[in-house]
């Protein structure tokens, strides 16, 4: 299964990903998103989050 990845150099801390799927995405001290655990989340949900990210920092690896 593919895993989502956040490019923290591009992340603006909008929190859309954290709001939509808080069990998958969290914010660090700098306010940047990162992936905690994507197990159990379907790719359709992650694809939705990818489309909602205003800075397009989330991708699949």
C-alpha cells in the first residue's frame, strides 16, 4: 500500500489535513503537518486530503 508524505518545506500549516483526518496527520512545533499513521485509512480519503491541501504538499510514496 502507498503511504502519504508531507513535504514540510512547502507546508504552510493550513491544517486542512489535520482537520479532515486527525488520526493520520498531526502538526509539529513549527506548525507543519506530518504523517503519524496512515494504516486503516483508505486511499480515497487520503486522495481527498491531497486535493484539499492549498500548498499541494502531500503526495504518495
